C-alpha cells in the first residue's frame, strides 16, 4: 500500500511556526523588495519603480551590506513573522506575502522547482532590469514607476 505524500512545510505551517531555516528558504532571491517604492499620499497605494537600492548587487540580486543593511539603508526593513500585517507592501509574488494570504508557492519558486535559476529565467527577479537609485534624482523617480511588479 502506498504511503500518503507528506505536505511541504509551507502548506502546513503558519509563518510564525516555521524554523529559521524554513523561514529563510521562503525568500526566492528576486530582490523585488529592494526596489524603491512611491506611495500615493491620498490613497495609500504603493507603486514600484525600476530603481533599486544602491546596495543591491544587481547581477546577483544580492545585498552588498546584508549584515548592516538596516544601518546603511534606513528604509530597509527585515521581514519578521510578527510583522505579517505589514506584508501587503511586498510584491504579490513574494512568498512571505503569498503564505500570509493563505496562498501556495508558484511553480517557479526555488522550493518547488528545485533550482534558484527559475526566478531569473521566468523574469520574476530584477536581474538586468533596474537602475541604482542614486543615479536618478529623487524628483524624477515618478517617471520610473513600473507595472511588472505589483
Ligand atoms: S520580494 Fe520576497 S521573495 Fe523576493 S527577495 Fe524580497 S523577501 Fe525575498
Ligand atoms: S540594504 Fe540590501 S536588503 Fe536592504 S534594500 Fe538595500 S539591497 Fe535590499
């Protein structure tokens, strides 16, 4: 008789029940959360731009100051399970937001596909698509609003 297939942790645990390794493995490495965002003061709507934090190593989608990131970039907030009510600002592809909204991980997520490359191959990551924020004056950021991240 065949054994029942065990469900993966992200389908059985809430974010605050996950181990640290499980939590970390949810990050797909897309770096979409490192893009600069603009907020409509009247509606509170968030708009993503193609301007990436200056500390992002764009070709690898890695933070160059990861250990000191909150000191280097005051806007950079580390994600924690207790802040789940704030995850609405995360991209709608982000695993933390998906799980917090009761959704499953997509096929291209490294935990499902088995490789970190799918996030780049399918165009979810920001690799080769962005400009460092310090190369554009802040008054021009509005011109950099994009629709490929929501
Ligand atoms: S948007 Fe989410 S999945 Fe992508 S890098 Fe940021 S935390 Fe990780
Ligand atoms: S400091 Fe690092 S993690 Fe934070 S937004 Fe910049 S590149 Fe991303």
